[in-house]
C-alpha cells in the first residue's frame, strides 16, 4: 500500500488499432448499456451522457469497424430499438478479458516500482485530435498517379468507396501504396446534399443513403445519412435547405463532396 502523499500506480486500458484509433472503457460501457437497455436513449441515461453523444459514438464505432457493432431497427410494436451484433458481443467479452490481464499486470508492476512519482513526472501522453466529423478507416484499393496530383481510391466497406486527391509531394510524405491502411477525414461542412441520386455534378464522391437523423439548430441542421454496411455520413446544411429538400427521416438522399475535400492520414 502506498504511503500518504505518494502516488499510486493507476492505468486505464485502451486498445489502439494500426490506424491509430482508440477503443477504451467508455465505448465498451456504452455497448454494454445498449445491450442492457435496448435503446440509445436508455443507454445514454445509463452511462450519463447525452443522446447525441451516444449516437455519435455509435456512428464512429460502426464507421471505423469493418463489421458493425450496433444495429438499429425500426417499426414493431415498440417502434424499433437498438441491438448489439454478434461482433459487438464478442468485442465486449474480449475487452473484459483484456482488462483482467491488464489489471493483474498493473498491480504487479506497482508492487515492483520504488518511485512511481519519478515515473509519473517522466511519462507524457499525447493524443491526435481532429475537428472532422466524418472519419473512416479503409484500405487503399488503387492509386492513379499523375504529374502533379494522385487519385487515391479507399475501400471503406464491401460497398463503400471514397476517392481522394493528393499532391505528389503529399503522397511522398505519407509514403502510401496500394494495400496500405489509411484514415479518410471529411468535414461535415464540405458535404452537399441532394435528393436525386442520378444527378450529375463535378463532385467525385456521390454516396447515397437514407436520412437517419436530423438535428436542427438556429441556422443550420446536422443531417446524418445511413449508407449501409453500418456506415454513416454527417453533413451540415442550412435549415432552409432542409425545408427545400423536404428532408425527413427515411428519405433517400445523396452526399456529394469533391475528392480534394477528403483528407488522408497514413496509419
């Protein structure tokens, strides 16, 4: 037991993927709450976060995972609900096993250290943060190199591809090639929405889905489209545009954005 006034060794478990994404106790806690409550509203209250925060975390987990962890259903006697997939259950069980091993290691290490204070002063923790609302982990399926720019095709899921354009210098700095894992970022304000999937525009990326959520503000609204394969995309448009497009939950819409609006981060 540590003496009064000294530090005790404490640590939290977070799993980092090759793409740099962090999966920690807060995500597992939310998944467990969804399994228990059967709804996002109930799960959010259970873990003490807002409904929007819970929804955003679920979207992020599904977007970053090759297989969806959470499924939303509509209709039925109770108006639908939210359920964990088989993979979601496997993730919870796997994380619980990791936590047990992690705690045993931390306890053993703490008993061996003579000066935790020295270690605490030495260690620094840094974390990458981004303001981009849409973040996708994928694999580079194709690179078409030009004299100035390169077109990069990213396979995000079985049915979803993104196209990005980077300069020759940026491609060199990233050191990317076909088959590499990559993170694609798209700011929600860079996305244009339409209701005609067949419309022709100069935007290289056209992603069709159904409106799953509209969050209205004083001037703008946040519109989320369900793209299938457990993936979503969020766009920020004016409230007037929502009215003109007659957007509502369940309506088919298309998210359009230029290839130059896709920011790439190497794993």
